[in-house]
C-alpha cells in the first residue's frame, strides 16, 4: 500500500491552511466580544502554514502521491458531491431567510465529506477530523438556537481550530519527510 508522500502532506498543508484561514474569517462575521483578535491570529497562522505547504507542493510536484487514477477519480466525485450539497443547502437556507445557518450546513457537509477521504488518501486522521467537524456543526446549531451567539462564530472558530491542527500536522510530516529524504 502506498503511503502518503511529501507531496500529499504538502498539498494537505496548503489546502487545509487556506481553508482554515477562510473558516477563521467566517467566524469574524459576528463574533462575541474578544474573539476577533484570536480569529485574526488564527487566519494569519493558517496562511503561515499554507505558504510553506505551497512551496513544498511546488518543489515536490512530480513526487510520489498516494492518489492513483482510481483514487483521483473517487476524490473528484466526492468533491463534486460536496460542492453540490453545500450549494443546494445554502441556496435553500438563503431563499428561506435562514442564512445564519449557512455556516452550520457547510461545516456539516465538509465534515461528512472527509469520512470517505480516509480510504482515498489512506489517512485515518481525516475520519476523525470529519467527525469533529460534524460535532462543531452540531455545537453551532445548539448554541445558535439557545443563545445570542451567531452560528458563524462557533463554526468559524471550531472548524478553524480543527483544520488548523490538521494542516499543521501535514506541514510537520512534509517537512520531516523532506529532511529524511536529504
């Protein structure tokens, strides 16, 4: 079984770092008092993980990847399904004047879509992350219904923290593998 290589981990750091920054940014929509500086720090830190991930991705762009043609097709199908489900759900929430729940739905679908990535990327951590993101979306739903805290703050901060840790993990592995290869 091919394990994830430098390229896979570097791309993980790049992609997850970018989306982590976006989640922390989404949390800035209506954060509780005192959260904004932390969300900003999270966004900046995420970009600081994505940049070396991008550099290593470029450097090892022709390197080993765990995605063969079949896995690449599965990946593409999963992502298309994710995008369609997010778009349809967000459209329904938008036209029904429930747009405050768009981040919750998006986080839920992102979490669910990570579970089938486990066999595609040969990365069990993605299953755990998927479950954690579904948990973040559930927490945002409960907090949003029972308090005055905007659901975007909970999903933005929660998803941002979870995805930041995974992006950092991918960067650590890519960097370690780079040093091991020299």
